[in-house]
C-alpha cells in the first residue's frame, strides 16, 4: 500500500475507533478454534481493513499485516 492510501486507512481506523468503538465491536469476533495461534479478533479486523483498503487477495493482505502500524491497528504483533 502506498503512503497516501496508508494515511487514509489510518484516518479511517481512528474514526472507526472513536465513532463505532471498533476495538469493542471486534471483541465479538469469535470462532470454534480451541487454541488459535492468531486471535480471531486480529483476523476479523485484518479482513475488515483489507476490504476497506481494497486489497486484492490474501497474499497482498498477508504482506500488509507484517507492517507494524497494521499490527497496532489489529492489536496483534506477528511472531517473527
């Protein structure tokens, strides 16, 4: 994602956190995995942000999730 797109996405995340209490809503994301390596909240938020940013596919989305800013947005730092 280029810098202007990233700045717009950052503004969207800030707005969604304030207006819709995004972290609270994301706490409702759940699945049936007994011991997930990646929390369902982080997966759900990444999919939502990927849709907002119009990322075309899972591989490009995976690359974006490696960015420290993205990890802060979803509340999960990927293990290296």
